[in-house]
């Protein structure tokens, strides 16, 4: 759905909304097929199951009348998963050998392992987002994330500082870290040749989170949906594309009732209604995302995008926060 107030030969101005057209019945068939094939292949089908699921969700998101598309493959996720499995097996193998041969090195090795995983998670966060956007298209133009050696070093410094300061300040710095991470990633995101930008300040994001956490504690969690809505609004409203701002219009009350209905539906249907609840809930979120302002997609040109399927597998396996 869109409300355009004026147009020129190539630019449009107005409030453009996203739309989700997926159906619970179609999603249920995909989930059943994925579950059946994953079981009979002893889990080997999982990368293809993930791809089927993403492909369905992506192609049912519409913007300005055109559908998005997911062009990743199960094969590349499978090879990424094999690499991840080999890395984990090698690390556990080395760890167990050291425990037997030189037990006095167990503690230093465990500490080194923590730093190694922090390094891996930082790289996976950056590269995982890059993979997913490089496999996302709209009007046959790919999204992408800029990344080179210098930018990777800068992100690692930001990540290391964020983790260290969050620990030293007992979590008070975490909001600053999250906002800086989002600013770094969004400012390197692009649609074709045109970049997104982010202008949310660390101080404002900290105050928002401090208020949300305090009220959630005082109300024994009842304020949680309103806190979630305010965080989503902040992230969206400080994200721009060609000067147009994103907007999130779902209220805390909406999130509260959607969450309540979803839980009750899942419980009283013994889980059978989950595909319908998922499609309905995702539709509610997507339809409340808008782009407000002037956009000129004639200025957007295709540009090659790439990414690591291994990083995407790490993000999925360890449920890493991409900040979105």
C-alpha cells in the first residue's frame, strides 16, 4: 500500500508501506516438508529447509507493488555448515588433547578460547549480515554491505571495545555498544549503488533503554511490549535512504495483544496453529513499516554483492544479534 503525494519523471514522494502476503496454510506445507526431509536425511536437509523458508518469506514481502526475492541456495549454506562443523570439531579436539597431555594449560586455553569466540562472533555479525543482504533482491537489484580489510579492523575494534566496556561497567555501556554497532552496519548497507544511513545518537538510545528497563522492572515485565515498540521506532526513524526515513507505527498495545493472542493460540492448538500465527504476526509487523519522504529508484543501479555462508551459519547457530 502506498500514498504518493507527488511524482516527477523518476522520483516519488509520500508514505510507502511494506506488505506481507504470506498465508498460514502455505507456510504449514513448507514447514511440514522441511521437517519430514530433515528427519529422514538425519539433519542434512537443514540448509535447504532454511533456504525454502527464507525464500517463501522474502517473496511475500511487497514494496511499491514489487516483491522481494531471496536468491541464496541450500548448497552454499550446506558447505558453510560443513566448514563450521570442521572448525568446532578441530577446536574441541585440540582442547581435549591439551587437557590430557598438558592439563596445566587448560585454564589459559579456555581464556584464549573465549577471546577466539568473541573474535569469530564479531566477524560473523558483520559477514553474516553481508551474506543475507547480498542474497536479497528487489526489482532484480541486490542489497549489500561494504566490507574490506580496513573496515573489518574498524568493526573488530568497535566490537572489542563494546564487549570490554560492557563488562567493566556491569552492562551500562551495552546500549552504547548496540547503537554504535547498528550505526556502523547501517552506514555500510546499500541497495544497489545507494547507501542507507543512520543518525541515532548513543545518548538518546541509552536513555530510551534505561527508561524501558526501569519501567519493565517496576511493572514486573508488563511494560515490555511498550519498551520493544519504542526501541523499534527509534531504530527505524533514525534510518534513512536517499533522505527518506523509515517509520514503525506498531504501538506497545498492539505488540501486547499480538503476543498474547500468539501464545494463547499456540497453547490451545497444541502448536498446530503456529504457521498461521507466525504468518499473521509477521504480517502485522511488516505492514507497520513505512518509508516516508522522497525516493528515486531510477538513481539506483545494480552492483555486485557477496558474503560468507559460513558467517550466516554461525549467526544462525549461535543466535547472534545483527541489530535489526
